[in-house]
C-alpha cells in the first residue's frame, strides 16, 4: 500500500505583534523536484478515485473529460485502466522531463502519492514504478542537492 504524508514545512518571517503574539509565515520547502524528471508513477499505476472529485460535481476538480467510469462510484483517469497505463494528463518523456497538465486539479490519489524519500520516508510503490521504466530508485540524497535548500533572504 502506498502511503502519503504532508509536505515538509519551514517557518520563517516570524514577528512579534503589539499584543506579544508571534505570527509565523509558513511555506513548503523549496526543492528541485526529481518527479519532474520522472513521471513513472503516472505511467505505471491505474489512477482511480471517488467520482465526486470531477469538475462536473466539484468546481475546480479533475476534468471529467479526462476520466471514464470504472465503477458506479469510481472514476479512472483516461489511459490508466489498461495493461500498459499512461495517464492522458502526463506530458513529456518519462525519465527525462515530465509534468502533469492538470496538476492543480489532480485527483486525491495523485495528491497523496509521495515520491520515495520526499518527506524522509521510503515509498516502495515509487521504486516499483521507476524500476518498470528502467530508472534507479530515489534515495534520500535525491532531495539533498544544493538547489533543494531554502534560499537566504
């Protein structure tokens, strides 16, 4: 089973208000994304999710025109319900340069999928997808290049 975890957060720009309350600005860690050179998970797994995530029910949801019915209460991304899946929303070449054309509107199953070691936890599903495309597994060092650290102000 693939587990998802919340993104790493960093705190910066704290300030003391007149009433002695601290306010913190929170943002995601600035990282270069090994996922943008991969895309294997989008071309290895079936992407199925609850039907109400589509934009015909939920404004700003997954575009229904990129899905098909799997079961009465489940939808599936086009291209992923076949022996050699590839999500129709995936653009680019796997292992080189990829992106999701509907990234802000992607399904919960895509939002919840964490690349291996992205948040310090190994994900065997990520490794399995990468191996199917001849890519080596990600390591903790995949996320620790000099470009992955927050920039000083």
